[in-house]
C-alpha cells in the first residue's frame, strides 16, 4: 500500500491540525499516524503525519493544492513518499566500525537508504566498499589543498544526487562554507567524552580516570565543531574490572548504534530543527523493529 507523510513547521496558533486533517480527508487520504509538538518556548509548531492516499491522488497534486491551506499559517511543509530511499554519501577515515555497520544495515534492509558513494581520505576501506558495488573515492586532505578537496567532495555529492552526508568517523574538520551549504544534511557521530578527553586516545584517558559511563552523540554538523543540534544519544555502563580494550569495544558499538538510529530518524523525516536543538518524533509502531536495529 502506498504510504506518504507530511511534515509541517509553523508558528503556533489555533486550527492547524484541523486544517491539515480536513485537507487530507477531502482528498481521500486516510491518516495512519500523527505526531505533533507545540514548543511553548520558541512558539513553533511541529507535525509529522503519515497517510494512505486511498483516493489515488499523487504527491504532486497534493503538494500543489496544499499551498493555499498552509499560507494563512505561514507553514513550511513537505510531502514525502515513504517508499523512496534517501541517497546517502558516507565519509570515513581509518576507523571502520560505523561504516561497516551502515553497509550491513543497508544491505539487509534494516536501514532503507541508497549508499551512492563512500569518500575517504585513506585507502583502507576501498576493497570493502567496491566489493558491494558502491563507488569509492579517495580524496586526501591537507592544509594546503583543503578547498580543492572539499570541492571534489561536493562534486561527488552533486553528481550522485545525494541528499545526506554521513560522517562515519571522518576525522577531518569541514569548512564553515561546506557546513552552511549542507546545513541540516550532514550527520556526525562522536564519543561522549568531549570536551573532557580530547586527542588520539580518549578511551584510554577515560579508563585512567575511572569513567563509569561510555556514550555517543549523533548530531547535525555546524560550523561549531561537535556542537550541532543533537539527534540521538545513548550510553553503556562500564566498571573498574574492565580494560581499556573493553572501553574501546563498547564505545565503538554504541557509536555505531547511535549513528544508525540518528540516520533512521532523519530519513523517515522525524527530525525537525528547532533553533540550536531538534524535535525528534518517535518511530511509528510498524517500524519499531527496524528502529531498534541491534
């Protein structure tokens, strides 16, 4: 059965839900689930609504007619076909746990994305990627060639039609210009020790300080390094009896899970930017199994 979804943001006021549901009902659409949030602080309203077009109406027609509904409310709205897979470019350096996890989840259908390219500043994962019939691009980055390297990266993104860039432990800082150009379309993952434990071996530092919780944060990338709007987080408990190697292993596992869940939320249009933070609606009951992914 065809399944569409509608995402809406606008200033908070009366009558928004009635206007939207009335419009969909008028065009023979059956609402299957709906989430909404009225932010009392920002004065913004957010909604995600899934529906079946039982009358056979197409997305283009729905979108064109909806403009008049949204105008009085100053709505920013978008219709999506939930069957369409988002095109994704993955960027990675020398830690491959998140890349391998995403390749696997994509292959088995747990993460319904189309990986159109993998970009790295090293050759470590070329064979892994090309063996899955995915284009691999090695674009080395130095202080001297950074603008040219980013131009090459953006060329890959534009040529593939990618709608999302995933930094799967890509250990290069993106320029402010690239962050602005791809605002809301770059997702990063990092461990939870920032800013306390920086450098090449944060897990060793955490072990030496007797840390009891290891976690990971996935967020949208902005010009403020590792401080973009947060999408997903999780933690795992560790004890004094575990080693530095255990910390690393558990940390990599939670990083992979958190990144996958953040991507899952983004591709299903459940994440809304709300200033410096996000509104993230839960997965619908029908997609719960894939949402928990491991």
